[in-house]
C-alpha cells in the first residue's frame, strides 16, 4: 500500500493519475491513496491550484479503469489545517474523502526554508510547536512527515535534530495525536533526497508505539508515476523494527488495521 501520492492535481506534480495507477499495478502494489496538496490560505504556495471536480473525476475514471487490479482511495494533504478551520470545513464538507492528512509546510506565512533562514537558533523548536498546534485542533486522520523540517535543514547545511533534545515536544505531539485518534505515517521521500532517511526518524515511530499509538500508514510521497511505491518495503521494515505488526488503510476516514507484509 502507498498512502501518500501526488499527481497533477497538486501544484508541484505533473504526474497523470492513470499513469501512476499503471505503474503501481506493474510493481504489484495493491492499494494506493492519492493525497493532493490543498490550502485555503492565499499566502500558501498550494493555494488556488486544486480543482475538486477534476480530482474527483480522475479518481472515478481511474477506479473504473483499474479497480479490478488496484484499490484506489481519494485523500488530501491539508497545509496547516489548524488555521482558517472554518474555511477548510466549508471547502471540504461535501467531498467524500477516504483519508485526510495534515502537514506543516509554512510557519507564520513563511515557507519552512525561509523560516529556517530567519530563525537559525529556533527553527526546530518553532516547527514542532506548530505541529503541536496542528495536532491539537485540526480535523485530520494522520500527521504527514512529522519531522519534515529536517529535510530543509540538511539542504541548508544544518544537522538533523537530536531526538533527545526535542523528545518532550515530540512526545507531546504524539500523546495529543493518540488522544484525538490521529495517526502518523512513515514517509519515504527523504530516502530519495540528500537526507537519505525516512520521515520521521525511527525513534519517533518507536515512541508512538510505546505510547500506545496504533494508527500507522506508509507513503512514498511520490510526485512522479515512476516512483510510486518507492521505499515502501523499507518503511514496512522500519515499522516492524519499531514494534508494529499492523498498518492502516482508510475508507471514508475510518481506519482498518491490516497485517504488515512478512517481507
């Protein structure tokens, strides 16, 4: 299963959904959830691109064409969904999503990279503080790439954060997620970048399990048809090493646990 993929319904992808589905089938993937970027904040780069009528038609056409070979779910990745919540609700209320992710790509209307450059001493603290606000308020199912800031940090010449230094902040995020029935993902996009590791770090996945978290998804965060499913086997290994025996699939926003593959 790949529960994080983008197509040309997202501003930063040119992938055609049916091409993604064909690649997924050729790789033996049994289920995919598309998670297009969406924001209601006019200051966010992801604002104004989404055409929900087209997206829903793409999903229907793909299900009609490939549904006997591939389970196709309709998801969305919301940018800062703890902000402008009433606008999000108005925009999304009538759309039958299977899965909603929430992510932090901006802090105070600044892209993460710009925020990092302007706040070199506090950017990790600031990021995790914003993630805590998100998990406390947003109507979502899973937190996307919880420690995304490390990808930008490495690109800007900084180190990956020290887990122990931020453990209290991270634990607070995970505890709130568990309290509200929100899951986390293992996102493999970092494996395909200079970061060379998954998001989040295995310590976070282990801590989520230790705290009693059960809702875990695996996603490539691919923006190209040819990288659908990339790193999912490795993500499953991480999940197993961190104590998980099951991952989740979603239908109409209801999670269902399925066993991790044996290999």
